[in-house]
C-alpha cells in the first residue's frame, strides 16, 4: 500500500542529487533557496532546463510539468514566440533609465482585455502591485484599513501577510468573524490591526463586517478563485454581493488576477460578470520574466498622476519583461484559451466521475480553467468552500503522499495541491496525467 512513508522514501532516492544541492545551498542561502514555495516534501527538485510541457531535473528525470512556475509558464518552456522576441531585443540593450514604447503597447493589450481596466501601471511583481493598489486605494478613499479573505494570498508584504496560511486554533476567532493574525514574525501588530479578515462564501458574515468597518475601509482584496493559501472558488452569488456592497459603501474592490488571468481572454472577472475597481496582474503578463501591474478606473488611477501618490522603481516597466509579456499575450488568443480550458475540463470531468464511482475521497477542485487543485479529503464527496474547510475536510498526510508520488511517477505539480496546465500539453499528456492519478489512487486505497 502506498503511504507517505513509502512515497517519501522513493522521492529521496529518485531526487538524491537535488537533496545534495539543497544542503549545499543551505550553506549560502537561508533554507537552501530564495523561494520557500519551492519546498516539495523533504526538499526542492532542482532543474537543468525545460522544453515544451516538460522539465529536466539535475537527477536525470524528465517530468511533465503541472507546476509551470506556479501558473507563470502558460505557453510551456522555451516557447518560440517569447524566445524570438527576447533574442531580437537583447543586442539593443536590456535596461534603460528611459521609457520605452512597449510599455504602452502591453498596457493597451491589458486594457483591451479587461473591461474594468482603463489605465495601467507596471512594477516588477504582483507583490509590488498589491502594495501599489493598497496605497492607491487609501489615497483615493482617504481611509486606512484594508480587507482580505482568510487564506487569500496576495504576496509577502506586511499589509497582506495576515491570516493566509492559518490552521485550526482559537487565535483565529470564529468563522463568521475571523481575527487578523500575522502570518510571520516581523509583521508589526499595528499593521495587523489595520486589516479586516473575511470568510469566503459567507454572504451574511462578510456583508456585516463590511458595513461594520465601512467608515475606515479603503478596499477589499479578493481572488475569485484563490490559490496559494488554499484553492477556494467563490460562488457567483457571493461575488455579486461583494461587488454590490463595496460599491454601495464606497470601498474599492480590488480583484487579484495574478494567477486567474489565465482563466479566460478577458480574465476571471469576466466569467463572473463583475468589474473590479482595481485589478492586480502578474505571472503570465511578463511571459516568464518578472512583471506585475495594477490597473483600474481612470479616476482612481489618477492619484498616480496628480501628485497624490508617487510609486516608482528602478526596474518598473522593464523593457525585456514588457517584450516577453507582449509576445505571450499575443499568443494567448481565444483559441489558445479554448484549448487550455478544454484540457482542464477533461481532467475535471474524468477524474471526478471516476473518483465518485469508486467512492474515493480524492477530489479535483476548479471552475474548469487551466489552474486546478487536488486534495485527499477525509470523506468521499466533500467540498471546500472556505479556507477553514481545509482544516476540517482535507487529509494533509494523504495529500502530501499523493504529491510526492506524482513526482516519483514523472509528473511535477505544486506540492501543496495545485495544477497549472500549459499550451504545450497535448491530448496524450493529459491522458498520461489522468492515468497516473488513477494508478496512484488505486495504490493508496488498495
């Protein structure tokens, strides 16, 4: 029978060279590498490169990549359109203290695609653009508090490093009125006190808290389908309540599309039929290079041009990232999204039906676009509708064993239970994934 112990043993044997590099890295870098999300059970898996839908590890393995740099590489690895664009630009220089025409070109693409976006400002990452969005919202409204959802991840900066990776404990308060708790040491309590924490899909509780804090509340950050802090889909009813109530109260609704821009040509907010006041973007908009953006209504964004707010960084609007982003988004036409989402829907449909028929507690989560999630629940048929459902319904040990075994059998997911598809994947790749998942489940449940 496949268990966490047996999966871990196999993993440490298969990825022994990665273990050595991790230990070497620890002598130079805290933890061995600069991104803790690389952790995959005992240690990270180091790569030498990638091509198309696959990555190559230092251990000599070729893995079907369902991580894709945590949703970034939507075209796959080494996409020719991006490689060609960057290669053409390199001989003319990489970094300038001057603006470049490509900034307006990429801004125009984002404005055309997302109905609620009228103006855009670029940064180096979505984390930076979240900081920018909070500053803009406070300046525009004259209020100081922000709201976010428990389990919602919006980067690592102080104002949003609150109640992200929570666990079952009294300090987090009741589900209908969660308490703000710093995720990390070093986040000042006075910063935490400026955050209102909400519960996903709790219509009455969320509306009550929004009205209670409205006089001081500048904005609400939300992912319509959350990821890094736990994969939870908002219901249409809840999302529309959130839009209606924030508009009524003069609280800016900031939709974080960092990962969800890969949902549809016009972003995930288009599938819900709602418009944000501000939208945070990242991941795919840089085509694999570091780039973030915040965009929104022109009257709100005007605080950046009338002297109220000054946000600027050395690499904001970096030319190479803009060029890569333009190439990536040009390749992501309606047909590309249809292919991606068709593959995702096939995974959802086939694995949900198969798991249901065998009464397996294994569950695939998702709305049917190319970012999915999985978990071993404690009982068959359980669903996750709030972050706290992860506390009560998910078997963390079995989910971890499943993740490790995927890597052992040639498929690389996000270890915490997420899947990101790429346009480079073929029908055969999807079949391989589905067949491998079924085989692992059979071995775990035999």
